[in-house]
């Protein structure tokens, strides 16, 4: 028989922390990876650290929820990769109380992050069954998010102007109604390209001019609608 080890005693410098569960550990690693890949907005990282991505993925993929990858959510759609969500949200420069329109609710993960950052969120999804699931999640976690089923390429005029608009599907061109529904100084984040690959456009409205910056390449599902893909 081996000798018994003396119990490990905590010194004053060693705070007694509850060990992280497997998934908390994985979420922590996801945040560290986002930092390593250049995400700097601490309010965003805090929001992403406080939301359990497992709650937004389909049950067969729960074990992969903290991988940095897009995962299927039904209807041939996906929840975006955490890095993509972080990159786009950082580009949006969200302030507390900002009115933000999201096109492409999907699982509701992106909308939940925006709400967690203190934004007033409006979101549009074209698939009713995806929206129904996302709404259940908003209710479960107490997020006050306005949502509707419809074609987001024409925006949501009744609630415009928006401080920011984020489009989470790839478009052939920038839909004019979205530009028109930005306030002066507002930002539009939208992937533009063909159905395979897109470049993320960061557009700032300055009175009636639109300053466009082309950033990184991404791969999104198509934005389908009147001002998107047919
Ligand atoms: N933001 C989502 C999330 O956090 O899970 C991921 C969105 S997924 C990559 C893109 C979504 O855009 C899909 O759910 C798709 O049905 C939706 N979509 C495509 N065209 C749309 C349109 N014209 N209006 C609204 N939603 C649209």
C-alpha cells in the first residue's frame, strides 16, 4: 500500500476556485482563441463568455459547441463560427443602448450576444421554424429581442434608423434599403461576393455618403430575398 498524501492546504495567495466543468473549460479556451486571433473588445468577449453556445446548437452537435466552426441548425442553415461572430460584432462597434438590426436570426446566438452587450436588438429570419426555436431561447434566457419572420433584405423600416445593421448571410450586392435605414454615423456589416466566398464589408454612413472598407474573406450561406439571391 502506498503512503497517504497529506491533504493539500490552500495558502492565502491561492484563492479557492470551483474547478471549471468540461464545457466551462472549453468556453474559456474558445475565448482565449478569439483573443489570440485578434479580438480585443472586452465587452464582446465577456458577453461571449457568459453565453452557453451549447444551448444554440442541435443536440447531435452539443459536444462540438465550443469548436471554432459553423454547425448545422436545420433547414440547410448554420450557426456561424465563433470567430466570425466575434469579428463581425467587433466591427459593428456596439454601444450600450444602440438599436441594432440583425438579418438572419438562425439559432439566435448572434442576437443573444448583442442583447448581452446591452443593445436593443431587432432580428429577421426567413425560416419560421428556425425563428420559433430562436424565440424559445430568447424567452428561456430572458432576452427582450424583437423578431419577425420575413425578408431581411428590405430591412425593418418601422424601427429605423438603426445604429447598426449586421447581415449574417452572404449577399451579391449591398441592399439599398439597409443603407437607407442606417442613422448618420451608423455601421452596416455585410458579406458580399458569390455564393461560395464573400468579403466582409464594413460600411459607415456619413450623412448621405457611405464609407466602405473591405476586410477579411468568409464563407456564408446565401442571403435570399428581393435584394439578395433569388
Ligand atoms: N446569426 C445566426 C446565428 O447566430 O445562429 C446565423 C445565421 S445563418 C449563417 C444565416 C441565416 O440567414 C439563416 O438562418 C438564413 O435562413 C437567414 N437568411 C437568409 N436570407 C435571409 C433573408 N432575406 N432574410 C432573413 N433571413 C435570411
